[in-house]
C-alpha cells in the first residue's frame, strides 16, 4: 500500500465510529514512526496528535504516567490547575502526623485525579508506538486500556503501531477489537 492510500484509509477510519482500535502494522525500518510523526500529521492536522513510545515502560501505570506527561506538555494552560492540585496535596500531607500510609493513598488518588482531569476534555489521537518491544502481558494491558478509553470517550482515538509481521515473533491478542484495511 502506498503512502497516500494509507493516509486516506487512516483518515477514513479515524472519521468513522468503530468498535475497535486502529493498528498500523509493518516490518522494522519501513518508516512507520516517521510517517505518523511527519507525513500523516500534515494531512490530519485538525486534531491534536500525541505520540508515545512504550519502549522502556514496565507497567500500565508507567503508560498512564506517560500519557499524562505527553498531554501535559502539549497543553501548558493546564499547568496552573495541576500546580494548584499539587499544592493542595502537599498541604494535606504536611498537616497529617501519620503521613506514611496517608501520603501513599493521597498521591495515588491525586495521580488518578490528575489523569482524569487532563483526559476528560481532551480530544485528539494517541499514537502508541513500539508495542512489539514490550512484554506480551503489558502490551495486552495497554491495548485493553486504550480500547476502554476509546469506547468511553469518542473524542480520543488511538493508533497502535508495531511490527506484528512474520519478521517478528510478537502478537497482539486484541485483534478482534482492531480495525484495519
């Protein structure tokens, strides 16, 4: 498939309501990452695009943190509200004598609240790259998380990118929920 065909297929898939995610599958070195970060962006510029490489991530929480980081850096106006939330959490921690357990609970709750706050009004496309470079269980967790987010928030979309060809021994187990042409 040539680049113009891939662009038109991706735009069509991103414009339609679907039951699943989009997978851009190809062998190593064919330029999937460059294509999405540079060429596709020129033709699909009406929505924000957030690129995440999962290389080096060890857990679903790492992935969620990376999502927060990418969207936070792309949306600097949110910094003021996040800073205010952080200040409130710090104040609550310093006022409590038994900070050990409480601090952990507050930080966990705060991280979840920040993620929800940043993502609730966000619209755009997350490009999740290098899926073949992480363990199968984490790959499945990330695909499930993205699918659930897509189904609950139609303003966010996801393009999964990886090498699941014969060249690679890796698999993506969520194929029943992956839409591709």
